[in-house]
């Protein structure tokens, strides 16, 4: 009886695979591209973005409607990363990193000093880790260089985001590096350079790094103990070609076509066959999320449930590269005929997370600065000298390990009075408060926006209110729409100074460009209000300029 049930289940899975394979041949829609796709398309923020030869970054709705076409005015590399807010990060050949908004407008660009080595990695607060062959640069989401780390040996693999919000990478000499969000480095020396590194959390507060090698070797590294010897884990039957970490383990695709799930301790939890065949060129990618495990290659795609049951498989022909699989269950691929195809393979939809995954870097609530309790805290000369020091560090791209200290000092200075209602002699000059907000906007992460929104709400001085709004716009992100909510409440209550309204309009446009569709509707409504005839002419002009930039 048990054997019969197993056979029946097997037939049901096989039948599902055949049906889905046949259904995949009837594409959901197709769209002419005008060029060949290079690299893998990326689905994010309710749209699909891809790079075509000739230097174009294009975006399409999930229904196939062209949204925009950004020309880089030069040949683009094949690496594309998109943020949760819809910003795209690409690089021209030669090393110019370009950030493009969710509406197809350039946000900023930076010279990396060499070609982009791999897709950029995005941190918890939107910071951008950009690797070249011999180094990594870290930028804020608005393009300020926070730090750069150079290496004596070339990067062999990575980077990948780890469980602590830093990045993992390996060098050709077998060294594994973990670089924290503020540029701090820990390293481990392995007998050979790994092909993949993945960070796992087998228990709350406990993390490990697994290194997977072309030989099939797997090692476990304790990230809390730099330079410690890694421990060996059971060997894989074949070389890994794609790896993805998840809540319950690590999904691995092997060169022999097998897909398996590893526990944090290296135990094989399940093994299954995918469509991948040994020796076929073109690369392999794997996705591991709440729905299951998805294996992608130019030859096709296979979907597995979280327990290893194969849900479906499909084959692709005349594909120009790796396809993309969206949260909506649709497979997207560029054809050699310069046409983008979409096939629905699943009816399940991965729900959009309201709060981004990850944790906090502490930038939103840093420890008190060194100067917070000194007798000279309200001395104008001392405050000015420290602001000068911070400004020089930002200009040189050397924020690094000073980030938390400097953010604390800037917040304390911008707040103006450590003891609200206290002695007037124990208050910061308004000019210093405004300058502190200007500097905070340069290095402030998205985790500083709630504090800035609160300062904007409670502040009475119009010049400081304006500077707080400008600082939010300078950061360019607004998690949860906190700042836009405060702006709308202030505008609706009336009585705001004209310069404050102009700054609110500019900041609203900036966060809508940086945060994409999530805030678009609320931002447009606010800008329409600010652009109405009842507002001062300068406010109307600014609001209309911002609305035009969002089209």
C-alpha cells in the first residue's frame, strides 16, 4: 500500500511537471526589446528591469508594458542590482557606477577606479557595497562614499550579504573576508579559495559562514572568532554551481544537475534532480524563499517545495542568458530574437514585505558622542572645529569607523539643546544646527529618517525645519513613509514659512525618486497640493519641478 501511494505521488508530480512545461510554451506576453539582453533580468518593486547591448537599462511592468529606457551613453556591464524601492544599480565598462531611480532618472554616479567585478550588494539601510577586482567601495543610498578597502590579492568570489549586514568575499589566495558596514575587516585563511560563501543562523543570535569549494569540500567558519581554523563538514558529491541561503538551510545546485538542501551543520536534508545538465554552459542561479527553491538556467527552470518535492519543470530554447523568476510566479527571459518573453509557472504569489528584511546598524540610535558630556559641548569654536573635521572626512570618503560617532555628534548638534527648556547659554547656534543637518544628510542612512521627521515636527525655527526637510531629501529614502506623513500633516495644518514649504516640496520629490512606487501616490498628492494656486509662487514652481521629475 505504501509503495502504491509513493508511485501515485510520483505520477502526480510528473503530471504537474508536464502540464506546467506545456503551459510554459504558451507565453503570457512578449515584448520586442530592440537589442539582446545581457546578464540576468531582475524583478523588483512591481517591475522588471534588464540591460540590453548598446548601453540601455530598460524597465517593464509585470504585464509587459514598457515603462522607461535609460541610456548610459556607453557600454554597460552585465551586472544589475535593484533595491526594494526600485532603484537600479549598473556600471559602465571602465568602472562608472550609476544609480537609476524607479522612474528611470539618474540619481547619481561614481567612479569605482576599475570595472565592477560582481553585482553590487545592498545593505539594510540602502548602503551600496560595490566590488572591483581588488577592492570594495561603500556608498550611501544617495551616493556619498563612506569608505573603500583595497586588497593585495584579487577577489575570487562574492560579495554576498551576511547575517550581520556586512559582506562576505574570498580572495585568490584562499583568504575569506567579512567586511562590516563601517569597513571593519575580519579574515580567515582557507587551503583554497571557495566558490561560494553563505551566512546562516542556526539559532537566534548564533551565526556561521559556510564555504563551498569546487572540489565539493564544505567548511564552517565561526564569524565571531577571526583567524580561527574552519571546521570541515561532509563533502558534496559534485561541485556547487549556485547557492542561496534561507531560514531553514542552504539550497545548493551541483554541477551534476542535483539540487540539495544543506542544514547549517552541513547535513543534507534532501536531494532532488533539476533540469540542469552537466557541462551545459550559460550559468545557473537559485532562489530560496518562503515558497520553496527555484533553479534557473538558460535551458529552463525547476521549482521545488521547501521539503524537496519537485513542483514543476520547464525547458527554454533560444534564450540569450539566465531568466528571472518573479514573486508573482512568472518566468521572464530574453530571446536571441531580441524579444522578452513571460511565462506563468505558478499561481502562488510571494507577499510583499512591509518591513525590509534585516536589522539595524545602530545609525538611527547611536551611543552618545564623545563630546556629549564635555564642559565645552556648547562652545561655538569647539562645535565648529568638530564639524570641520567631519566635513573633511566626508569629502575624503573616509567616514568608515567614525560613522556612529559622527552621526551621534551631528544629531546632538542639530537637536540644539541637550536639555530642552534649559539655560539659553547651553544651546547650539542655529547656523551650527543647520550645518550639522547638512552633513547628516550626506552620511545619514535611512535609519536616520524617523529622527529627522520627528525633529521637523517639533522644531519651531523655520530655518532648522527647512534644513531638516532638506536632510531627508538628501538621504533620499523614507522607510514606511514616516517623513511624508509629517510633511503632509504640517502642510495641511497651514502656517508654514515659505522656505519650509519649498524644502518640503524638494524633499518630497527626492524621496519619491529614491523610494519608488511605495511612496509615489502619497508624494504626488502632496506635490499637487503644494503646486496649487493657493501656495506662494516659489513653492508652486518647486512642486511642479518635482512632479515633472517623477514622470
